[in-house]
C-alpha cells in the first residue's frame, strides 16, 4: 500500500490536536492541578475586590458633593461583590477542606476535576467583571439642568463676596428666606441672576430639583407669576381653570420636591401661598442654626405650638442665659419641668420671660418626682407679661425658695386673672417686685394656712422695692403680721381698694419711702395714729406726668 502524502496528514493532525487532544488535555489538567486553578481564582478575586473598593470610595466622595451614582454602577458593585464574597470564597473553602493523602495530595480525581472546573469558570467571570469596571465618567448620572441659565453682563465687579455669602446660606439650608435690598442700579438683579446660574447647573452637584426665577414688577399680577412658575416646572395649566385649581396644581407638584425660588423686581409683599408655593417648616432649620451658635447667651422667639417650644428649649447650646418665650398659641397649661428645661439649661438661665400667651391659664413648675439638682440656681429675673388668662402659678414637687434661690427681680404685667402671689414671700433673695395692670389681683401674699411655720423661710427677707400700679381690686398687700427687714420704697398708683398698709413696713431700724397720689394717702386707714405721723414725712406725691407703666414705676422707685 502506498504511503499517505505528508500534505494530506497535516490537516488531520491539526484537527485531532484541536478537537480531540486539547479538550482531553484541558479536562485531564483539571484532575492534576486543582491548586493552580484555585490560586488563580483567588488572585483574580483579590484584583476585582480592589476595583470594587476603589469604585465604592469614588461614590462615597461623590455623594458628599451631591452627586448621584448610576444604577449600572451600583449593580456592578452588587454583582461583583457577590462573585467575590460568595462564589470565590466557597470554592476556596471547599478546596481547603478536601481530604488529602500522602504528601498532602488528593487522589479523588472527580473532586479535583469539579473544583478546578468551577475555579476556572469563576476566574473568567471575575476577569469579565474587572474589565467592565465603571470609569470616572460612567459612575455618576449626568442629569439635565435644574433651571435655566440667564445671560449676564460682562466684567461684573464687587459682587463676589455677597454671592459667596448668600450661596453658602442657601447650601447650609438653615435659612428659608433671604432678602437682597438696595438702591436701584446697585446690582440686585445681576446678583440674583448669578445665584440662579450657580444653582441651575447639573442636578447631581446640588440638592434642588428645580430652580425657579420670576420677575414680579410694580404692578403685581399673581396670575402671570403663577403662569411663569408653571412654565419653568413644565406644567400646563388650562386658561379656563379656576385660580384655586391653578394654585393647588403648583402646590401639589412642589410640596414633595426641593426647589429654590428667586424673586426679582419685588416692590411690595407677595403672597406666595396664594400663588401655590408651599411654605416650609422652619422650626427645625432654626433649631439647627441656634445649635451652631456656640456662644449664644440671649434668645427670644415666637412659636405657634407647644411642640415647637419643646424642640427649641432642648437644642444643645450650653451658654444660654436669657430666654424670652412669646406667642405660644392654644396652650392652657405651661408645664415647666425637667423634661422641658433640663438641669443644665435651668442652671445657666439668668433671665426668663414669658409673654403674649393669650390662652395660658396655669403655669405649673416641677413634677411629682424631681431631681434635687433641678432648680434655677442662677435666675435673677422672672418676667410675666401679657398673660390675660393666667390664674395661678402652681408648684409641684418643688418649693419656691429652693427652686428660685437667687431670684431678685419679679415683674408681673398685664396678667388680668391672677389673684395672689403667696409663694413669693419665701424667696430668700427677692429684692424688687413690680405688679402692674393686673385687674383681678386681690392680695399680694395671702396667709398660707398649710405652711409649716417652723420650717418655712422668713417672709420677704431682702425685699427693698415694691411697685403696685393699676391694680383696681387690690385690697391688701399681705395678710397676717409680716416683717420687711430690708424694705426701702413702696409705690402705689391707681389702687383704689388698697386702704391699709401692712404694719410690718415700719421697723425701728428703717422707715420706707412711700410714693403715691395725695388723695390715696388721705384715704388710708390706720390702726395706730402714731404710725401715720411717723410715715407721713416719708410720703412723696407722684408727679402729674406719672402714667403708671413699667418705665414710670421703675424710674420712680430707683430715683
């Protein structure tokens, strides 16, 4: 038989090597070298893990700048992490836990084949994931602008500082409204347009969903403003729709979104609620701003409800000394307790004022069980003004002279329902009392029948000045026999029912100065005529210009 030509054998050999021998060699190698396959998978997994950590770090840094990662980037991390943490670890752990024989080898060919095959496949998957690692320009979303860029004049001079300050306030989010005021031609419109352009860039770099720029003009046209706002939001509002419907359409669209409204050419008050612009809850923003004022010592505020009052009183500032609470609506009982004013806040306050609470009927201080450290140990001044329905100040679980150990100045002005202030006579440091325009006041300090005289603090031990003005029903300053060892001056004005002075005003050591109208002095009744003759040289008539307000009373007593 003639031999096959060599030229015909070459294709057959190539076919055999490619289709038969290489697959056999590959699968045979699975049985002999599982360690090499698992080792290569571990290296590929480590390389992929480095890429995952790098992308995660970029996303974290980007989110701090307000950028939003693409869904594809987060999915790549989830898929890669699952491959690295689950599959590669499972294969390696399975291989490490195999049964070995002589020289540390495993002769279980089926196991070696299976583990090598799985390692090779997962290594290929890891290489695919590594090759598809998101690049810098594909990690974050490229969202459309959130507003329209407006043309600006060239060579703007002198506005950089103002622009940076306002932009910083907006980014901090602690201010709901910012006004830009100035003469015509000062550059207010240019400054506003610059702010518009800053915040109208790509959405991934800012927190706003929409930037709205409107011009109002001298002749306000709310319908035109509403239409302008709707146009910038991409809303279509029909011409035949009612004003209420148009406003509600804007309101319902904006209430769940973050937006920046820039209003130019504003000549008078603009009712943005009527336009359909949602009002924001400013309380939390104000609290955050207050917390940033580390050295704040004086604070006055008006709130609409008791919840807002509680939030403001509990902000974490440690240096507040003067607190003025005003205008809490609908509150009948104000409970001053450790839960409302904590121990640290109570200790640091030096002046406390409550005013303008039209519905307040009771001021409750303390609670059933009170920490012995809770008191107002530094409070000098307590001022209650314009509380027309306040009937009583009630002490619960605390006693006045322990709770207010340093109080020296008390003002009660325009509290028309309160009748007596018996608790004040035990205050150890009280020096000045001013009671003005309290229609229902009957007696400054009534007899306290339940008081334990053996343990009670001495009455009015340091009182020096007492001003009583416009108390139409006041009949008595104090019941019983009380002594005023430090008393210096008494002022009485428009107290027609007060016809008797307490005997304790006159002591052997000191005779007080008494200020009032001549007709009031002449109507006074005296149990002992010698007292009248002793006090008369110390009586001073008030001038005709005296009006009885707090300033007049204070000036008269101090002079």
